[in-house]
C-alpha cells in the first residue's frame, strides 16, 4: 500500500515539473542600459519682488473686451478676405474642433469623393452644421455642404491651424486643431 503512495507522489512531482517554464529568450543574457550620468544643475537664485503699485496700469496688461470681433464672411459671400491664407485640400483632412453658435463640436474631413466635394461630417454640432455631409476648397475659401449639396457654411484660413467664417444663417464659425 505504501508503494501506491510513493508512485502517486512521484507522479505528482513529475506533473508539477512539467509546469515549469522552459522557453528560450534570446534577450535574457543582454546587459541592461547603462545608468545615466548626473548632470550639473545651475544654482537657484532667490530674492523678493517689488510690490505692485496700486492703480499703475503699466503693471498689468489690458483685459480683453468681451465683444472681441472675429473677421467673418458675410452669408452668401464667395470671396475670402484679403488677409486669408492659402489653403490646400490635403491640409484640411482630419479632425477639427468647431466653435459656432456658442457651442463647440467636432468636424471630421476626409478625401473620400462625395459629389463635387469630399466626405465630411460633424458630431455634437448645432444649427446648420448638423446637416454637413461634404466639403470642398474653392480658392482661399472652404465650403461646407449639406447632405443635399447646398452650401451651409464658408470659412477661410486665418492662421496655421485656424479657420474663420460664417454659416448661412449668419452665425460665426471657427475651426481649430
């Protein structure tokens, strides 16, 4: 009977030995990266600042006015202002953050052909931009069109990653990355 316990113990030991990891890792013998050398740090200076003089306007910049105007295209206008930068279709592709009618939303522009323009769409927008289905570049102006093909908004490039314009209902619209 003890023989049976010995055989069972040997069988269990062999089974557990088979669970041991034996895979080969060619990178296990490589040395780790060399430690970084300490770099000198310049000393920190301390001192006191002069107290601001109350009523001295040169101490602080002027606060922006709440009605800061952004140049926009009149509804129905096809011409971009003289300050508009050149725009290419390829530079428009991708995700844009849109501000219009006091809200922000997302716009996605692709190069997939759709009618006379390229496929595009919005998420979370309100007003005219909810119907956007395509877009196209016309000179220095980018036209956004509804799924029916009607122009719903026009923007022009005002900075490297910013476009400004208006929707057909007269709401200012800005795109930025």
